[in-house]
C-alpha cells in the first residue's frame, strides 16, 4: 500500500509529457505548420492520443484516490464518458457518412466490451490467482439493473416505436429518453455515494482508510486531467476521417468505427479494473468497470441526443436483430454471474466466449 501511495504522489514523467506533447502537436496543426496529410504526423498523433488517454485515466485515479471510494469510481466513469462523448460528437460534426449510427455503435460496443471483455478478463485472471472472489451482491445487482434499463430503452426500444420509421426516436421521444436516462444515472450516483454507500464497499479494499495523495498532487492531477481530456477530444476530431478511411479500406463494416472508439476510451479503465481484480479487490474492479458502462449509457445518450436534435441530424439508436440477441444474452448471463456474490473462472470464461463472438461478428457480420 505504501508503494501505491508513493506512486500517486510521485507523478511519472510521461503523465505530463504526453498531454503537453499532444497540445504542442495540436498547436502546430491548427497553425498550419505541419501537414495533416503527412503519414508521420498522423502516426505521431495516434501515439500521442493513446498516451493522453492513459494520462487522463492516471490523473483521474489520483484524484479518485484523494476523494475516496465509491466517489473515485464515479470520477473515473465520468472521465471515460467525457472522452467517449467528445469522440462521438467530433465524428458526428465531421460530416462523414454513417455518423447517424456512431452513438449507437459506440454505446453498444461499450456495453459489450465491459460486460463481456473487461468483466470476463477480470473474473478469469482473479480466479486463477485467488480461486474464488467475493463482492457485494447488492451493489453489483444495482449497477446491473441500471445498465439493463438504460441499454434496452436506448438500443432496443427505438426499433418498436411508431412515430418515426426505422431504428430512430422522434425528437420529443429522444429528448424524453435522454432525460429519464440522465435522471436514472443521477439517482444511481446518489444511491452509490450517499444513500446506500456501503453496498459498494467491501472490506479494506475500497475503504477510505489509509494514506491518500497530497493536496498538491491531487490539484495538479486535476489540472492535467482537464488538459488531457481536451487534447484527446481535439486529436480524435482530427483523426476521425483517417479512422473511417482505414476501416473502409480494409473492408470492415462502418460499425467498427464505434467499436474502435469504445475500445480506445475503455482500454485504460480495463487495465485499472484488471489490476484491482488481481489484487483480490473484485468490488473495486466491478465499481470501476460496471460504473463506466452505466455512465456511458446514462450520460452519452442524453448529451448526444440533445446534440443531434440541436443540429437537426438523424440519430439511429436501434440495434439490428443480431446485436439485440447478443445484448440480451449478455444481460441474461450477467444477471446469473452477479446473482451469488462470488465468482469463479467458469463465469469469466462464459463472458469471454460471448465477447469473442461479438468481436468476430462485428468484423464478419
């Protein structure tokens, strides 16, 4: 624990170098000092984008450690959601083809990546090291009920409404669904942090005891967190046409763009969750991973929906039959996984199988 505290106070150099270098690249880009079509510049932008994403999550972890749990998990989730929303809106406003479904593809991919990929890896790696792991049943089922409700009303219900044809909501429906999604997430955050906070804490793995980062380290991390988020969103807006062209060039479906966006913003969160599971802190792992997808569904749809209505752009939210089947299977298996308060390697293996099917069918629909 002392080593962790030291790492939180002693900031690695890459955590401030990556956002600073990305900001300098953006300044040179917007000043037309460098060419946006240069292969070297694009490769450098991709590298700095990845570095800024990991830096943002590191700084969010420092601030989260300062405020304690479960507030820290919510902060991490909000940071990931800010990245996701920024990337989606940047693609929507780029004027490229297929932007009407980018929000659906990203939110759906986030749900599948977290509930199957990240959770599956955490359960398998944790079980291999600790045989069985326990968590608070009340907290996990509460998050899962929120995720299931948000996923169904956002990604399934649009297919069955009658006001507009196709997998879309009318503007009034979109604003209403966005409003109730936001209210539900706020209610969940209130329950997690105030009303039933103990349901999301377990032993000393998520307790507020122990040393925390200093005030100076937390303030500096907060400032760098904001800078990192801004440069990630701006870099993503510049690189989005490159990503779309690359996906089309290799013959992949346009939905892969949403999958890539979700993977980029969730990768650092997945690493954080896996580290917690390996340290036998499964409750912290679930708080971080499940909390991020709850924030994704509860905040992305309201913001992106309001943006689409304001811009007058169509927004396709309803999933196709194949994706709906995989989503329902995921929610059903997740209900069984989190129904006992303990996990084994078998449950993790089941989630990874579903994740493998999701990835393969995304590339070969």
